[in-house]
C-alpha cells in the first residue's frame, strides 16, 4: 500500500533533516582529523563516506588516491547493512563484488568498515580503511576501528542534533519550531510556547506568520528562486498572546526534498529584547567615552571664541563709558547749564570730549566688535548643539534621520581632531531620510573620521578627508569617508573589522571602533566596506536603504537646543 501524501512528506522531511545535519552543513575539521587519526592508528588509507538517499558522498579521506575513491564508496552500501564491522580480506574473491571490473577491482583489495547510524537507526555512512593488497585484519585493528567509528558517529550525531526540529532549546537561549511547506506549524518547542505567553503544556498551531507579524511566507520559507541559499538570520517581532511584542532573533532554513520540493522549514528563535536594550546602553556609554576623548579639544574649541568674546565685551564696556561721558558733555554745552559760555568755547569743549572718546575709532570698531562677539557666541552655541546631538540618547530605536545633518554635526564635534592635520571636503547630495538609530550612526561616523585623522597624522604632513553622500540608482544611500593617508596593508585588511584588532600604538586604540561600526551597519541591514585605492589612502563606504517615500513615518528627527 502506498503511504498517504502527508506520510510521504513526513518521511522526506526526516531524510531532509538528516541531509541538512550531516551533509549540508559547513565542513567540520573534526571529521577530517578523525579520518586522519584512523589512518595513522591503523597504518592504512582511511575514508569517511556518507549516504544521501541514492547518492554517496566521500567527505573525508586520508591516504586514499582520488582515482580509487569510487571503489571505497562502493563498499559503503554493503557496510550499512551489517550491525558491527564488515571485513573484506580480498575483494576479488568476494562474490558481493564480483561485478566490479577486474582493473577497478584491483584498486581496493582489502577493506574494513564500520557503519555509522543515527540514534533512530538511520544509516548515514561508514568509516573504513582500505589496502590495495589482500590482507587479514587483526582483532586489535578492528577494535581500534570500532572505537574510532564510535567517535565519528558521535560527531555526526552532534551535528544532526544541532539542527533537530525537536530541540527545545539551544544553549539555553533558543526556542525552535518546524513548519510544513504551507507555513503551518508542525512543531513548536516548549520554549517557544512559553515565549508567546501560552501555557507550557499547550500545543501551538496555525500559520507561523501569525507569530511573526512583520514577516511574509517568503520571508520565512524563502522565495522559490533562492530557497537553496535561503538560510538567514533576522531581527523581528514575536507577537505574544496578550497582544504585546518582543524583539527576537530568528534563524530559518528551508527543508528541501531530493528533487528540490519545499517540504517545510526549521526555525530557531531567541529573545533579544534585553540584549538590544543593553546594546543601546553600551553604545550610549561608548559615545560618552568618545566625548571624553574629545572633551579637551572641545574645551579648546569653546575657549577660543569665548576669549575674544570676553575681550570684545571689555572693549565695548570701555567704549560705552567713553560714549556716556561724551553724551554728558553734549548735554552740558547744549543746554542752559552752559550759562553765558561763548559758543566758541562750547565748541572747543565738545571737540576735546570727542577727541577723548575717539569717536572715529569707536564708529569703525564697535560694529566689528559686536559682529565678532555674535560670531563667537554662535560658534559656542553650535558646538554645544553638536555635543548635545552627538551624545543624545535615542528615545526610539530607529527614526527617519537626515544623514547630511548628522555628518555635519559629527564633523563639528571632531573638528579639533583633524583641523591641524587635514582639510575636510564635503560633497553632500540631497538625500531622502534614512530610518536608523541616529546616535549609533553618529558613533560610526565619529570612529571613521577619527581613524582618518589619525592615519593622516601618522604621515607627518597635512592631508585631506573627503566626505561624500550619494543616492544610488536603486535608491539606496551611500556615504563615503576617504582620506589620503598611507592606506592599510593588504595582509591587514581582512582583520581590521575584528574586535580588539588595532594598528595604533598601545593606549591610542582599543580595536573596538571598526568592529562596532560593522555591527551597527549590519544591524541596519546595510554594508560597510573598505577600499584602498592604488593611488593611496583609505575609503570606507557605507550603504543604507532609504526610507520609502510613502512610508508613514515622522519627519527626520532633530534635537532641540
């Protein structure tokens, strides 16, 4: 009797799970090491072969020539039928391999293999050793092979369990689920049941999209054209029974049959609400730490305009006193208080008073002093606004933001870091708003600008930093921060985004700036890339998605003074 279609799908899903766990994961160095150890321990070529329905996979070998690996695989289908170990002293004399062509059969004459099975009894392959000459295997050799095969089997089982749909949790952080090809829940771990606020004994059912309101069927199962590469991790919202939502990290992977048919998907869910809150706090603390580094320079930047505002204020005070004295003389000479004083004497008194006040000088200098003072006050005010905006703690995680204004604010805060070593050139295009964390992107811009200033400063010459913004043809926003410093050596370019890696002297860099920048940009669904042109210098390019024009979102966020 032919199994029902649903039963057939279930059988195929089980096989797909084994394929994912054993064959479709990332290569494991442990498996290669285990095969190498087998070859070393027995002094014979060794191999690990795995089965996937009608296919056989040789995933690790040691000492077996590539031209004869197909013969080693041929023994695997016989090995998985035995319970312990299959020994073939001479393949040419064994009737099970009589159909092998003589020339091919000579390639592997002796063979010993141990079957590898899952805890549920599914055969997944064999660990074997071979010889090109007939030989008997000693009991000691077979015992060693069994023990090593047991270790390999444990490695494979661990690999399978890592993706088992029935795993209730992973490292105490994940909940899990499995859906069918229509996105209907087949299984939800107790951790997921509790995460949605249901009773721990309840069984969740229905469409998986009901739990993840921001996601579509294709977001979870992958569009048909991309299902083979549709494994993805994303941050989204999980809807709870009481109507509230929590922020979760969701990893999904479609389950495909041998023919490519979509059988369902596996999912791992981790509540990251508290983690995201802590990340916001940590990034805010890092911004304050950065402001601490900038404080001395900012104090100098503020002190300079304050000094000439003070000097001009004292000058204006003296000028005011002189003018008040002059007005007093005018009143005395032009009113009846002058008595019978002749007009010539009065005129002489006014001329002396005007000379003492130096009216011509005051007429030309007082307006300049007022103008300079107003400029100084505006300079101080702009620095204070920039510091306030830069250190501003977001009220919401993401909001539409004017990136040009954010860049100019960050440049204002960091100007003293580069004004003695580099000129800055701005080439800012008209940009639509970008939905982002304003403070986090401000930290990224700060790190890139300071790195550019430090790189140019190390050359001992005056350089240039160029900041460019553009709208790309597909609508994304691009920000480029380039410097004409010495660039980054090729052998270090792959490491610069690693945490704690720095090329700066001890005490001048923690190695966290670029790692943080990459993390922030990744979290915004964008990219941060490095380029070192042949002509020299370094270019960091940030690409972010613009907020859709019809998005129902507030205006770009501003910080009030």
